[in-house]
C-alpha cells in the first residue's frame, strides 16, 4: 500500500470514527426501555461477557445475593458511586453477596471500561451488554441504576444506589446496602424502590 | 504529498477542529461579563407549576438536565439554537436543572455562562422525583436528559428520554402547535 493510500485510509478511519462518536454523543437516545422488572418479580437471566471475554449468567450465582449496577464510567453520577460500591463488594464478599457491573452504553467500548476499572481497582465482574439487550429486558434507563436480587433470584430492591444529591457526595440513606443487610438478616427490605436522577443509558 | 492527500488532510483537520468545542467548552473559565449575563435562578419544585402556568396558551417545552450529565451537555447547543429561533409568542421554554442547588454558583452558572445559553435556567432545590412528576403531570424515572412538550391546552406529551436534536424537538413542537 502506498504512503498516500495509507494516509487516506487512516484519515478516513479517523473521520468515520469521529463522526460516529459525535453522532452517538450528540443524539444520545430518544428511545426508552419498556418492560421494567419490579421488586417481587424474577430477575431475567443474562449471558454476558466480562471485560476478559468470560461469559457470565445470573444462573451462575444462584443461591447468592446479587447486586447488579448498570454503570457508565462516562457518567459522573455512576462514577461517584464506585468507591461505595467497591467497598460494599469487599465488605459483603464472604457473606455470599456478589456485585456485578453491567455497562449497556453503546459508546462505551470494552477497552475504555477495562482501563477505568483497573484504575479504580474494581475487582468485581463488569459485563458488557452489547446493543443494550439486557437493559431493554429489565427496563434499565439510567446509570447508576441498581437491582438487588435475593437468593431465590427475585428482585428485592430496584433503584438508586443511595439518596445523594451530588455525584461525588454519598447520600444519607444507603438504599442498596440497607437492602443487602435486610436480606442477610432475613428481614423485608424496607425501601424496595427508590427513584434517583442519573445519566440516560445511551442505547443502540 | 499528492493533491488528494493534502485536500483530505485539510478535511480531516477541519473535522477535528469542529469537534474541539465539544471537548473544550469548559476549558477556559467564563469571563465576569459572561457570568453576569448567565440567566440562572434557584426555584422550588412547588413553583414549577406556576412556571408552567406562565406559558398558558403557548406550547411549553420543559427540559430536565444537569451539568454532570454528558448527554445533557451534548444536546444543549441544539436546544439553544431551537430557543433562539423559536417564536416566543407561541412557544415557551423551561429549562430545569437538577444539579445540587447549593453548589449552583460553582457549577451551573459558570457552565451556562460559558455555553452562552439564551434561555433562563432554573435550578431545582431538592428535586424530589415523585413531587416533580406530580407538578409536571408526567411519570419521571430519573433518567436525564428528559424533554416534555405541552400543547396549548397544557397537556403533556410522553417524556422524551435521552438527547433530543433541534429537528426532533421542532417536529415535536409542530405536532402540538
């Protein structure tokens, strides 16, 4: 391939990538998820790959309490919950609690998610939901958006991580940790849903 | 370098330069003049109803956003262009920010100033989702940006969740004019 041709091809590649990225950034997405899984209902199963290509399914974690957070390293509100989520994962790991991150944002590629996760020391699995198929299935619309699933595979809590008003300041009520504690103690979850602001999941 | 390559090089450079404002809009702090001209006000959720009523007889566009939300920031140039061209006798625009109201002078005002937003931005104190949903007459799930268009009788459209382009907003408004 001549030097000129190589430059043309790489230039075109950059142009196409830039345009595609800008379109995604500028347009976001006007579509919304439809069916929303609510507390008491069975959490639909998934088969999604982690950042190293290993496939995970919800069925793999049967008998455990599972915390699923729809996340995005490009959303400050989602990033803001990471220190508390990492701490929660470590605190309850030996009590049979599993934390899983799911990134359904179309513009977020595996490499950038992996780089961020390594920088932040995220040790729990982060799964890439290609084409937001699973987000659509459970009706997830924003990041962060959390589902806490009990040992029987039913949703025990759905909503905000906590009641923060500022992306970087933890809220006063840790909804997710409260739900986990209640499940571990065999008590009902006092607040099974809590709405909160978050960044729209950028869909396909 | 051949003529074609050179031409493409200029094209690529122009492309990159055109993208730069998206990344660098907050690189330089706003000037005192820009800060002074920024129309930012803090309001309670209770007063949102009144703000909606002020648009009685007009099509009202409500946009919910925050400075920390990337897709919200991305759609603002389109919303700004829409507002500047809109017939203000027929269309009202209500921009509601869910940023932390206590920190709005450090976050929202500089952002609005730098973006030269022509419309006033109202920062909500304690934006409780259920309360705000009641005031706006729609079911909000917390995902932003969200845009709602009210027809001249005050009936809301289904909330548009996610970024909206100028063309998409114009089409929504036309359906309600």
